């Protein structure tokens, strides 16, 4: 770069035998030169220096200036918090990039989203919740004839893009997967010619231990990586964020919070590759755990096993963390447990976060016995996907739900959200952003018989890390919250 600028007037350029250029070209080149001067000045180098490799601390992470035609491309070596990071071109097909930065300088790593992610964040005006009537405002009677013009249910228009229809279809299939496969099995049972096949299969389902063996022999990575799951994830849309890299030479127990109604975030992040788990955590085989009874449902258990799901029983957890990996002792294995369980689903209210965790210490003891590190996971937006009856307004209904949970081991949340063709009523989740943040791992010392004191210490550190995630990222991912994180029961 020269300190003497080129002449801009046509007559002067012709005198110096320079090619004429348009105003637009001159303006672009002037902006590029000005940006280069600012970057070199920030680094302390003279403006006329020809050095193109820049390395500094605390530099801005803005993308490099546009490349000149036929010129040399500069690369910026960024260093933040003592960790060197390479900032790639925004047009490169990078596996991951840093986008969110917390108040204390922490940066979350996330996989590169689909082009439609930012578009999906712009929520359709018709899908926004209805404004609530303020206290103290005037109450008016109904307007005559208004019912013929408007409806209390807001219907979706017919000109919805095909991609959004496909997203809705994938979420619908997943939501109805258990009921649909069970109904299809009963339909097959009405065909007598299939009985010689269905009877042995049913016995196999009832007595099979594939869900607890820990071998993952039915796991199908091709099925987990199908592009249809990106449609499922982009419905909300959902993102997976990593606080720190996890070495594949350790075992891990991911504790997922909150349960929500159906735990869509856990399935998207840890049962599929739609959010790029294997890219963010290379070398780690993660298994999402669910109820053991799900592996007694015909057809659905085969689908769940191929998606890599396993039983949440103690036998299954110990087998998963003691088998497989390079040393055949579980190194590089991880399991994801939705710690709050069905009880926590009753507290899944939008814009609030109550975690049933105070007395949940079984997963901590499991980690100590297996020598697995604990990794807290907080899903911002999981509770916003559905609406349900509030316990304080319907105490009798809440007591009945707790009674069913105590005596039958499961609960029935009375929830609703949106429908397939409307925005106000149905069993489909709302289109609201899901951000699954994986926290920092807690190193665990293995003990065959966990000491109570050590269990309490680890549990306290686990809760502390969860609160750190909440405090660090609540202003980014939970802007509409009405309360703070609460640890109950």
C-alpha cells in the first residue's frame, strides 16, 4: 500500500497512463484502504508496513476486510482469554464458530447453522401469543357481529412455505411416534396370516435386554444423521452450544435440565446429529436415556434403539459407562439423563425455571461409582414450548397429578400449545427458540462406595455450575423471563 493516493480525476489518470475506474470501484478501494489502516494502527504497526500476518491480544473479532482481486489474503490470529482461536472467513464451510460471548468473556462454540436459522428466528406475527389484558384497564362487553368477522382461534394461512410445512410434519411424526407405532402394531395383529411372525416378535420385545445391555449394537449413525432431523431442529429453531471441549479419554454423565413437557431439546441435541454433537464433541459417543417401559412397546423400541436411546435404569447406566470405547472400559462414552424426570414436567411453566434437583443425588452417586465426570446442561426455551395448568390456580388437579406420579410412576401434564393449522390450540409445540448450553465438566474421583460427604460436595458444585450457566446466558437466551432459576425438592 502506498502513502501517495492514486489520482481520482479522469484527466489526471489519463496523464499518468492509469486505467479509468468507476466511482463505485474507487469507493470500495478507498474503504478497504481505510479499514487496513485502522487495523494496522490498532496493532501498533506503521501505516505503510507491508506485514500481512497479525497476532495480538484483545483484538476485535470482526471479519477480515474483503480480498482484493489478485492480491494476497490476510489471516488474523486472534487470542482471547489465553486461548488462541483462528477466525475463518464467513464464506468458508466451517464446522463451528464462536457467536455468543458472555459478560465475563466466556464464549460458546456452536455448529454453523443452516441458512434458514436467522429467518426462523423472526417469528411470524400471527404466531405470537395474544396480549393479556392489563389490570385496571376498562372491561368492555362483546361487540355485536364481531364473531362473524374474527375467530378466537387464529388459523394459519394457506400460503405457508413448503419448508415450514415439512418442519411441522417432522415434529408431528416425532410427537405421535409412540401412539402411531403402537396403533400400527395392533392393526397388524388383525391380520391372521401375520400371527406366526408377530407372536415370537412380541415375546422378544417383552424379554429382550437390548435397552439395558450397554452394547449399542442396534445404534444406526446413518439414521441419526439423516437430513430430515435438520427439519425437526429448525422448527423451533434449536441450537447446541459448548462451553468447553471434552477430551474423549474420559467418561461423562450429561445432566439435562429442565425436563419440560416432552424434552424436545434433549432429543434434538443428543439423539440426532441435527445440531452437530459429534462436531462439537469429537470422539464421544453419547446415549440419551429414557424410561425402560418404552423398550416394551412394539415397533417403537426398534426405532428408539436405532436412534441410540437406552434405558435409564441403573443396570443400563453402569453397562453403558463400563463398555465400549478404545479400551473397552467405557472411555469416550457418555450418557444423558433428564434429571428432573416426570415430576419436573409439572413445573414446566413458560418464562420460569424450577428444577427438581435438591434431593436428586442418585446420578451423582452413579458418576462416582463409574468414575464419570458430571456435565450440567441447561436448555433455554424448553419450558416455553407448551402451556399447562398452573398449580396455584388448580390445586386439586395438581394434587391428583402428584398422586398418579407417586402410585404409578408417571404423570399426566395437562398441556396445550398450537395445532397443525392454527396457532392457539393443539398438541404441537410452539415455534420458540431452543438453546441447549453444555456447561463445564466436573472432575469426579471414582469410589466403589461413594462417601456421603463427597456426594454432597459434588452435588453442590453441580448446582453451582448450573447457576453459573443461568446467570451467564439468561440475558441472551431468556430475555422474557419472569423469574430466576429455582432449585426445588
